[in-house]
């Protein structure tokens, strides 16, 4: 996209797409959470970077299981965006694939008060159209017991 301005997102806060983060925001079209992984040292890297900060290797988006645990979270009561009803939960989810592999995302489909650190969660995707382009925003819901 040549237009650098960011429109008011319809719901979640959505960043501009770049070559480095495009897979993350569009993998949900195939139901996949795509995280960049180093083709050299095989580390998962998030947020995406131009190349591996550990070995300089090339990064390639790869699907992860989408399963993880709540590492930390906050319950937001401030209506920053009228399209998003409060309260809602913003969490850092640690993905199962690697100890330091974390994703910032909303926790959905549960009472905000029920969210706990260490809670098992599973990714799902919310589709939003921005500038005529579909984004698939990863959010997490409590994992089925
Ligand atoms: Zn590497």
C-alpha cells in the first residue's frame, strides 16, 4: 500500500502492513497463526524483524499451534475506542513453541474477571477490513478443557 496514513480501525488497533508483519496479520485467512522463524538457528521471532537478531539468518513465516498461556494481562476499563465495549482484556500470551515467544492480543469469549495468569488459551481470528484489505487479527479464547 502506498498510502501511509492509518485509518481509525473498526475495532481492534491494527498496525500498518509491512513485508515483515504481513504474514502475522493475514495468516488467519487460512486459520493459521504465522510467526517468523529463523531459517538458520530455528528460533521463533516475534514481533517480526527484518532478519534474525541472534544469528542474522533469514526469517520465514511458519504456522504455530496457536496454543499458549496468559503470561500477563490488564483489564481495560477505558473506552479508547467507541467500537470496543469495555471492559476488555489485553494480554501477553506466551506461545507453546518457545519460552520467550510472546504475542500481545485481546482475550475474548470469557468474562474479563475470569482471566488468570497461566490460563490456557487458544488463538482465533477476527476479520477486519482496513482500506479494502482483510486483516485477520489474532485474539485468544480460553482453551477447551
Ligand atoms: Zn537465527
